[in-house]
C-alpha cells in the first residue's frame, strides 16, 4: 500500500493505492477480493456477490470483476 505524501495545497492526502488480487469462490457464490500488501495495518478480504439483496452484494462491482476474470480466462 502506498499513500501520497501530501495532497493538494500541502494538505493531508485523500488517496491510498492498494494492490489487490481477486478470484472466483470455489462454490461460485461470488468473487473474493484481497490485498497483496502483507504490511497493511488491516487485513482487506471481502466477498463480492452479484445479488444486491445480500449483505456482500454489489452487482456493479461484481459485474466489472467478472468481466475482467472472463477476459483473462480466470
């Protein structure tokens, strides 16, 4: 993970850059997203589902991740 040293006008930065990995859950119930940064202060690991009625549902994000996985035959 990296952060900008300073934001606009020398203010506190508002952006963080995080390298992630994502893959389909074995059960096919969603797509796992996790950080590749072992030094991150918090473990980032989330399941994204296409069903918007579920707590982990985020249809728009799932669609983008699914499209990328398909395009890369993953």
